[in-house]
């Protein structure tokens, strides 16, 4: 049997890195008062059509959508925000004191599989609801940055932009359309389509000709309303106050329709063109758009596969005790139970013992700190042999005193 195209197993030999990523993310986010939320992987298709935006690449061509047995159109979540917003509305979380949430989990997009793009990938993200204060925009960037720092991900730069709101963006959109219209024939096929439906998206097209044309396009800063302008200036002030370096990039528009006012990306040059490590922004109309009361929102999402690739961390397999049983497995199991249960040490009991030599080799490969040998001789003498693998020493310990001895060792 083969795995589906674009899907990937995360194997035991790589899991330490994933666990470390998740642990650091949780610790960082919870230290800033963010609470975890776990929403279903499968949702109604209409949630994403309305929540992510009909004209986005995700909804237009990348969703895992199918009919369930009752004929309802359902979709594997392509991102985490829409589901979190739905959960916020459905569960009346506006009455719950904590308004800052985070999620970690798999997302699905039916993309052409290529390097760095999987059809099932993972994201860590946060969402904050009901806080208009521009200081929280800076907090979101700060929390993201601290998480990346704690993961030892270096050489990052932060780009920000003001993306306007439904009051001022249509005017800008119109001006952009007029501008790109004069270059219509040079644009790539995707952008020709975007020209009518969502000209803003042309600004972040990776096609060389498109980005050359986009360089001279009108800038949104000339069109934003006073409200958007003030908000954005305050975010910048707060970022400066927090000591966060950033660059303004007027072409940063993000692939999602729901953003308003402030957007940002954290980028590395280490991964070639797939350099975005984290991306986010404000979405003040999304809650209402999905049927809730008018409630502002802001968040970011970070791709775990990219974080894993960038994390400076050496995988080391290890185990505290390897039990080289040669005969009496029951006794070995009882001794191992004491260590794992009372002493909280990791143990690996060998149930397929061959020669002592081959077991020692295996213990070495597992990076065992200690090997406990228990064979016929030891059984007769009522002892076990404990080998210290780092010091290359060994001692005989009476079987009754084994646990007591090991407790003392770790004190
Ligand atoms: Zn505006
Ligand atoms: Zn293009």
C-alpha cells in the first residue's frame, strides 16, 4: 500500500523535534494568556467559502471538498481561522473571560505536490477576539517573534503593511484595476483572472513580469482612510516600543480576503521562495461575516513543516535503561515497572533477546544510559548487573535493593 500523494508520515525518529516544537509553542503562547482550542478537521464547505473568501486561491482551487453520505458538501479545513471563528460564535465565547486562543493541528490543501508543499500540513496559530486596541496587534507580532526565538530560528525579518478596510479598500482596488488594466496583456493567466475579481492579489504574484509591473502600481498608503491610518501608526509605535524591528512592504497583501488594517509576515531567506515562516493580520469583519455579532479579530498562523526545517536542533534518540533479559522476562518487567512508574525513567525491555553482544550493540544504538543485564547466572546469584554506558563501568546489585539503588543514583 502506498501513502496518498502529497501526504507524509512523521516517523518516530523525527518525533522529538515535533514534540519540542509543540512544547515550546504551547509554553510560549500560554505564558501570554492564550488558551488552546481544538476545532474539528471537517467543516461545512460554506464556512470556508464565506470565511476564507470565494476569490482566494484556497477556495477556488485548493480545497479538499466532497459530499458526505447525506449529500452535504464538507471540506477538510484548509486553515485554522474560519473554524476558530465559528467555534467562538457557536459556543458564545464572548462570555468566556479569555479572548486569546491558539491551535495546533493538521490542515489540508489540494495543491500540486512540490518541495515544501504538502497536501496535509500542520499549523500553529493564534486568534484574538474583540480587542480593537492597536497594542494587541503588536502583542500578536511579539508573541510570534518570541516563539520563533525560543525555537532557535534565526535570520528572520518582519514585514508589515496597512491593508485598509471595506471603507477605503474598494477605492484603492479600483485604482489598482485601472493601473493593471493598461498592462493586461503582460500579466500571467492567474493575474488576468485576478484583475477582475481581486486586483490586490496581483501585488504579491511571484511571476517576474507581474512583480515588475506591480512595482509601479499605486500604493495603498495613499488611499487608506483616517481610521486605518491612525490604527496602523499606533501599531508601529507599539512595535517600536517593544523593540521589534520591522520593514514596511506596500506589496504585502496576504492571500486571504478577510484581512483589514494591519497585516504582517515573518520571513526567512533560508528557504528560497518559500520564505514565509509566519503570517497574520487583523480581520475585523470576519466574525460578523460568519454570523456573529460585530467583533474584531487578529491572529497569525505558522507552518510547522517550515518551522521544523528551520529549527536548529539535533535529534538524539535515547533511553535511560535498556533491559537485556536473557531468560526471566517477568522479573525484568517488574524491575522496569519500578523505574518507569516510581522513578519516571524511560525503560526499554528487550523481549527478543539473542546474544548479550547483540543486545549491547542495540543498547548503544538507542543511546541507553544504563543497561540492566539479567540472565541465568544473575538469577542464581539473586543479582542484576547494571552497566553504566558512559563511564564503561558495571556493578552487581542485589535484586531486592535494585530500585532503592537506582533511586539513589538519580538524586
Ligand atoms: Zn479604512
Ligand atoms: Zn501574475
